[in-house]
């Protein structure tokens, strides 16, 4: 299953080069993942209430192009690997058909005390579901 | 004339109180004004290319409620005063019918060298237009 | 009593006008207040653990100048009014002797459930203390 | 040669997990690189005035720990590879002796029109200099 989100570039996200600062795409990727989780009934707030936090352990991000003022972007997200207490997503930010940024991100599920904890099976099923 | 924009709260915009940090609404307000200007053909990029910058000179912002995870908000903007080289907007951020934040903001038009310059009459007409 | 904090402008905080975006000063002001509270033993984390949140209710901010790349700024903060469950601060951001931004900010103390609650007397004394 | 910068965590950079959001470390890393460049006389503003932009092409970031309220962090940066029109840095964010985040980042030098351009030899020498 994969997810698609729409993001509109905001003026303050541009830096003096007049394109979106590279750190902002990391925020777009997170926003898209959080939106996906919310849409399938596992918002970060709900998970937190259940005592589970999803913490990012590694990102690998390649910048192929750059977004500018008023661009409307699509963030595509896909779950590519699931372990007992970690997941890996592949994500892409596109402007129309052009991929601007792509990212592989790994995250772990931990308790609020920071200890690894099993990913809820229902969450895995929802992320892998028929979409 | 007035303008309405839609903003979806992003996870990283929440602070440890689990609501949107008060500085973020200032960003939402700016994003909505910039979107309005773009939609009427006066994007900040175009204005800058014409040698004009719109700089904020004063904001007065009242916080009446707070937004949380996954909220979808509406930003309403209205031009309430125009002078030779300055404008004042009134803006409101709402969740459904509830006003969470309201702001009066004044901005000046300056040259790229920072000197006051007359607001283009076409811009004023577009902001005051029939909508 | 008053407090002084030092802030160094970061590149991503600049917008295409090559100066610090106006929303960022709101973040600088908050950072300075939070640093002050931490230094006098009332960090926002400690207050939260005690069941108290400080929420901003109104800001009035005037922009007199602008900061650019690599500027090192001073944020001066002063408590100017205290009520039962609210406080008002006056703050200034300066580059050397030039005031770039000044702000009056009111905040309320509320419980984690959002109900008004009395400001701890020790906090008021610390903010008003001899410095 | 390597560079060390100090960063103080700001309240709004914390997310509902009460630690610094993972995107913020990317901003810290950039701030540290920009500070380094400024200190050796090659600020991003100066480079831009010379027609050169440094654009990030890839980051690989590992999160080993997390920073919380009021933490004061050290960002260590080191140039590990230089090509004709690209550079690679290794960076680390530490709290005392504990490494919280480490990053390998590649950046390219391009003209303001976005075409690859040779890194100024003086810049390379300054980055590799005796410190």
C-alpha cells in the first residue's frame, strides 16, 4: 500500500536561494507519514495514548531538484520493510512528474520510556492493506 | 474582498503542550497572505522581480483557542486599510466555526534597498476587487 | 528584574528577502523567555510536571529593523505586569544598540486541562527578584 | 580541519514527544556549516554575491539519542572529501560526550543559474587549513 499527500510550499520555507531549504523537505516527509497514520486510524496522538512512540532512527535523503515559491507538491510514501520493532519507508516528493527529493527512512517503535516495543500488528496490516 | 485558505496542522508544528506553537500561527497567516497575493497575480516573487518587497511592520495577535494534531484550519484574510505605502489586514484562523487566533497586521511596501515605495494601484484593486 | 539572552541567526531562518522572516523573531522571543524561566528554576518542563502550562494569549510586535545572515542578537526581556493567573512581558531584540523588534506579550497560566490556575508565588518572586 | 559550534535547544523545536524533532537536527547541522563558512570568510552571502551557491545533494543521518528541553549541544563538523564541484562533510551532534546524531552530507557548488561550478580553491584551503 502507498499513500499520497499534497503539500503547498509556504513563503517562510524558502531560503535566500529562493528555493525550499533542504531541512524543510524532511518536515514534509514527516507530515506525509503522520497524515497517513492518521488516515488509517493510528495517529501519533493515538499511538502515544497507547504508550507507543515512533522515533526516526535513520534517514537517507537525495536532493535531485528544488521547489520554489507557490509550488504544490506531492509526497508519495510506501512501506518497504517491517521488522518486530522497526519499519522502513521509501518516500518521494514530486512536482508533477518530476521527482525533487527521495528518502529512505527507518523508524523504531518505543515505549514512552524509550524501550523498544513490538509494532502493533493492526498498524502493520493497515500500512500494508489494499489501500 | 476577502480570501480563504486551508492549512493542515503538521506534527512538527506541535510543541510539548501537544498544540500548535504560538509562533506557527504567524507562519500560517503569512502563508495565507502569500497564497492570496499569488492567486491575484502578485506573488512575492513577482513583486520582488518588480523591485518591491512587502515587509511586516506590526502584528497584533490574540490567541483564543488552540489547534492540535491533524486539525484542518481555515485562514480568512481581509484588507482593512490601504495607505500610500502600507496596508493593514485582518486575519482569522478558524477550526470549523471556532476562531482560534485573530490578527491585525500592517505591512509596508519598500524597494529592495529598503526605501518606502507606493503600492502598485493594480495590487490594491486586486485586493479590493469583487472577489 | 530583566533577562538578556544571545541568539545567533541561522541561515534557514532567512527568507528570500535575505533577512530573518518576521515569524522567526516570535520564536526568538519565546526561546529567550524559556531560557529565563529555566535559569531561575522554573523550566517549562518543570512547570508542566507541576501541572502548569504557560500559554500565550496576546502578542503585539513592532518591527523596526531587520536582521541578516550571521547576525548575533540580544533578546532583552522584562516582566511588566503580574495578575493572579496572567503575566505581561516586554521584550526587545537588539543588534548592538539598535532595536530591531519589540514585543509586548501576555500569557496565562493554565492547568494541563486548560483551566486558569494561579501563578506560583515563587515564580513571580523569581521573575521580580534582584536579578 | 574541523569546526565546533554550540547550539542551545529552543522550546518550539521540541515536539509532543518532548524531544527535539528529527528535522531540527538537520537545521542545526546547516547552521553549524554556515557558521564555519562565515568564520573562515566564505559566508553563504559572500559566496552568493560571488555567484556561487552551495546546494545539498545528499544527507545520511543516524539518530542515536535525543535532545530535550534546555540542552546545550555541540555540533562538530569535518570536511572528509573534496571533488571539483562537490564536497562531503561528516558532522556529529553531541551532548557532553554522548553523540546524539551523526550525519554525512554532500553538497555541490553551482552558479546562481544552477550549473555546476568549481569550488573556489581558497575555500578548500580554508576548510582544510590548520584550524
